[in-house]
């Protein structure tokens, strides 16, 4: 009979982070991240998870308040059916002053504190392999050859590791791991941490591996749904699926407000757009809203007032205004200036493309015309394109 275990793979919670991306809400957000970890342990308890894999950077660093560490230990210790395995990463590396320095962790928790080693659980049908960062940097791969190890073929062999997937022979200061090393490892599944965006379940010969990404975002560089991988692993077989765990999403969205000429009109367009895109719980997210499009000449977008109004309806929002005034290109083409010459020539090109009925070319030239006009006004930034 095929031995099969149920696992949950998570990584990169970074509990205790400063969270400068959300001014005024950092303390609240730190508590939400801890609640997300509690949600993960609740899933383990409710769904009879055999093995919880935490692939590094559970904590932001060594200077974590004692109450957070105590809560983590309590949550893990409450799991009466689950073994938890932690592989310290480059932020929460194993050292004399790390959260893992003491031995006072619950009996069901395995903390790897050295190079690659195995912990066998024959009564559960699996062996866990793992290794720890010993400092911020780890230039030599922790995934050393394991083929010579005499393994029980009836056990599922799972590895938990914080590291950086690299091409063959490439360097990294964050534990370089190559596909050939994964293929040669012979593990049934390698649970990776360090990259905060999840990958699909990948394969290096018979070894399955993946980054689960972070379970909850901490800024606008960690956009969209975040969560964990959950499912079953057996010898030569993996069946894992993504499960959302994030309390809120960080979202960047561009909204075209062309034609709007009042705060009320812009507000209505913004709320309608995000409600359509993000569903009934759209109010709970963190938004960076980029306003685009053409607005009537002389109208100034009231960014501060819009932000205040939106904060009455949304949990958090910041607004970037990239609108531009509607321009009368026919009038501009009459100017005796470099700008006038540019507009005339672009309008001529548009007219030629329209005569050929080349809609793609028309669209391309119109976009170039708008970018050119922004350049004349000193508004174009390299980061915009």
C-alpha cells in the first residue's frame, strides 16, 4: 500500500517586521501576520496535517519581542497530530541570539540548527531533512549529496530548506540550489523558502519542489493573493494545491478616469473599478491606485481629498496621479515651435495610417504622441515605461 502523508508548506512570514509600507498601521499589521500564522496552525489541526514545513524566515530577525516567540511556540505546541519542521533562513538564522537558541520548543517541533540532517519518524511514515543558515549569508549550498544515505524505501522523504534556486554553477549568497542537486537528492518533495512569490509544483527528475511564497504580504512588492501549499506526498507522487491564507491583499491598480471633472465622479469611478475587480471584500485590502487618462484642461485632481474620502471606505489607500490634460492637437499643430512641428508630423502619420485602415499603427502612433507630449512637459520618468 502506498504510504502517503499530508503536509502544509509555508515560508517567509517575517513575524516582527517593521512594515514601513503602511504608515500608521504597522502595529496592526504585525498582529495580522501573527494571526495568519495562527490560521495556518488551525488548518493543520482541523485538517489532520501530518507535517508542517516552515522553510525559513518565520521571524524577521533576532530582535523579536518575547511575546511573539511565545505565541508561535504556543500555537505549534497545540498541534497534537502534527510534526512541525523549521529550517532557519537568512533573516532568522540559527545563532546564539536567535529565536531558536534555546531548546524550549514544543516536543512536536523540529528546529534544524546545523547543516543538512535527517529526523526520522517511522511511526508517522516519514523522514524530514533540513538545514539552517548560520548567518545572513550562505555561499555554499546546504543541499549536499545524500545518495549514499541508506533510506527506508517505505518512508516518505521530505526536505525543508531556505535557499536560492540558481542555474548550474551560478553563485548566490543565499544558499545556491541547482536543479541537478534537487534531481540527485532523491527527496520526494523539497519545500523551499526565500522567494516570496510562489512557483508551481516543479520537478527535477523524480524530486518535486516549490516555493510556497509568503502566506501574507508585507508591502506593495508582494502583490495579490498569498498563501500556502497543502496536500499529500508519497513516494514518487505529489498532490499539492495552493490555499489562500492572507488576511488582506496588497494591490496596485491603474484606473482610467478620462472625462471626469469632479471629485465625486472620480470617487465613483475608482470604487466601481475596484469593486468589479476585487469582489465583495474589496474594502479590506491595501491599495496603491494610479489614476490615468485625460481630464479637462484646467482641472486639478484633488489627490488629498480623494485619499481622505477613500479611507472612509477602504482599509488603506495611496494615490498616484498620472492623468494629463486633454489637448487640442489641431491647435497645437499651429504652433511655430518644436512641439508644434512634432505634433504636425505625428498627426500626418496618424492620417496616413488611418487611410490604410491600419488600426494597430494608429493606436501605436497615438500612444507615441501622448508620450512625446508628456516629454515636452517634463512628465516622463524612465520608471513609467
